[in-house]
């Protein structure tokens, strides 16, 4: 069982920045594919960004150039730096832990609310 805990959400004005953090338990953290997803009411959860290592990254088109995913394996932590936030980025953001070769995450955090509004 992997425990996943997100933090760092909040209210920010358009154009502002936030950094989300995700801590996952276990001694195999470096082997996990860490992903950030988001969901708004009435819509499916969507992938925002994922990382296995520095050269294995994916981003949704809507966040390219504004969001940066990274990880610190020594701290069992993944990050999502979000810059130039827009109102349409408002959502609950979830951290997902996926094993290599799996289609979907096996473990999820509880989610953290990000609200972009003036």
C-alpha cells in the first residue's frame, strides 16, 4: 500500500503561481511514474503532467510552457510548479502513483483545491 498526500493548493489571482507537492510512501519511489491530474465538477479527471525521470515527461497541451513537473527521489516527493495561472486551471488537483507499464495510477491522494480568481 502506498500512501499519497498532496499539499499546496489555494486561491490565487490570474497570472499568479502556486507549487503543489506530493509525498508518496514506500522505498521504491524512484520507480513510480508520478502524475498530476485535475478534475472539475461534471468532467472526467484529466492528466496534467507526469514524470518518471528528467527526460521522461508529459504535459497536457493546455499547460505546456506554464507548468513544470519535477521530483526529488531523496524526499519521495513530486512537485508541480504552476505559473501564469488562468481561471480555467481551477480544479481539484490529484497526485497519482502509477507503476511502469500500467495504464492508470494505482494510488491516489485526497486532492487539493486550486482556485484561480480575481
